[in-house]
């Protein structure tokens, strides 16, 4: 499959599939994503593997090492979310930045209404990197792969087919790092919980598809805990005093399920899911999302 086809199908899924889910759960702003007619349909074999995975994990009585995080993990149920639906009060700087957002999605719980299509300014529509933590809170983005080494934990993401380094060699976070899309991260074990601290983010990304913002002062604290052989628990807390008057979180616990492969791939790997600007730049000119829900809001007034 060409990158162009992957791009179009991913963007189409973002526009149509999640819009239908939003229509079912807009009161809470959390959507359960389902593949649409424009998304790539997994093979019958892929459906069989996905449907059998939960049963296999539930009945697998083999012991596991809680410090062993290697493998492909898929958020279940697959949902698109903000940090939580309880956004803390914003600073004047943060509110001014949020006022510039023109998202294609509606989130009633966060008070966000979709903008007319001509005003959309989502960085992803220009193939900019999703950044972190948005890549964990984006349709088809909640699929990751952990690879442990003696000095770091590599966290690969299917969305944009990219990764971040979580250093475990005892180093500290930089005091004044050069801002990056995925920041700088260090990790340590606290009992059976893997704790990750991150800083050094640029302010060019959104936190979620609805356009929640942050500054380059953002710091994240995450925990990963393998609760059993087949399930991984994740929490996220955001602290950004330049944008929010208090920390956002800790979030509700989200559960990832161990999978033999990506649900969107026929092979034991993650898809090569790039955004290719030469293919996607004209995509929305030919997409008609009228009637699929309150978001995206093509022609919304």
C-alpha cells in the first residue's frame, strides 16, 4: 500500500468515523471509534485475531513480570479523549491561545464548538507532528509499542510511525531544554509502577483533537502499571502554570491491552502510518462530511 493511500484513509477515518462516534456521545465528549466505509477494512483474519485476543488474555494463567513492558499495546475501549473532561481554569495567556483555535470537532463537556471548515487550523491538517500527549489521544493513535533496553524504554506510535525516548539510565531532565514535539522524558520504577516525567515541549501542538492548548512550560507525569499479563494501566497529569491555574489531572486510569499486532495491520507490526503532505493537501476538497454528525462541521455557521 502506498503512503498516499494510507494518508487518505487515515484522514478519512478521522473525518468520518470519529464524527459518527461523537454524535453518539457528545455530552461527554468521549468518542468510541468505529471503522467507517472510507477507512481501510481489516481482513477477516485480522478481525478474528482481534476478537480472540481478550479471551486469550483472560484465560492465560501464565505468570508475568510486572517490569516487562515489551509488546504492542492497544487502548481499550478505543476512545478519543482530553486529559480529562474537567479542564482546570485557564490563565489569561492560556485563554487567549485557546481563543485562536478553530477545531473541526465539537466537545460539549469542554465547551468547544466546531468552527466552519474554512477556518480550521488543526496542525495535523498540515501534516505537522501530533506531538505528545496528543498522539495517545487521537483516533488510531492509541496504538503503541514498548521496546525496553538497558538504558531506555522506546515508545513507538503507529500514528506518524514515530517514537519517543524514555531514558532509564538515571539522567535528570534538562533545566532549559530545546523545545521539541515529543519533549524529553526520563523514567524510573516505583515498585511495580513505571513513572515517567517529561518536559521540553514546544507549544505548536494541541493536546487533543478539540484544540486544547499548552505552553512550552508544560510538564507531564505519567504512570504505567502492568496489572496482569494482558493489561497495562496508564495515567497522565499535566502541569502547565503558564496555561492553566492548576494541574490538569490526574486523569482517569486508561487500560491498554496486549496485542499480537496492530488491529489495523495484517502483520505482526505497526502500520507505516505517515501523513504525506503531497497526498493530503487536496484531500478535504473532495471529502463531503455533510450529515455525518455535529463534527467535523463542514459549512457550520
